[in-house]
């Protein structure tokens, strides 16, 4: 069983920055991919950013140039640096990790951390 624990959320003003962390209970290098998702009230959960085992990254258009995803395998932790925050970034942010074992891929989720951006 894999556990993911997010931290770093909070209430900030528009234009400020936050860094989210996702601590994993096993080596982050073992995951085929990790990512950040978010869900705003009344909306579906959406993909924000991903980082693959190779360390290649991808971002939603809405956060490109403002958010940076990274991974520190020595600390088994993934990060999301969020700059120039906007009120539209307000959501619960979830950490996700995909683990391949044989022919099976399992997905794991954290409990979420609230990010609120005031105008």
C-alpha cells in the first residue's frame, strides 16, 4: 500500500506564491508517473501537472509558465511550485502516483490540500 501526504496549502493573495509538497511512503523513483490534480467547488477534478519516471514534465495550459512540478527522489517527495497565483487557482490540490507491477497499474491519491487565492 502506498501513502501520499500533501502539505503546503493555504490562503494567499493573488500574485503570491505557494509550494505544495507530496511525501510518499515509498521511493518516488519507483513510480511510472506522479502528478498534481485539483478540484474546485462544483467542478470536476482536473490535471494540473505531471512528472514521469524519466523526469519529463507536462502542464495544463492554464498553469504553463506559472507552475513547476519537480521530484526529489532522495526525499521521496514531489513538489508543485505555484507562482503568480490567481483566484481561479482556488481548489483542493491532490497528489497522484502511478505504480506498475507486472501487467497491473495502480493509482494512488493523497487526501488533498486546500489552496485559496483571494483577489
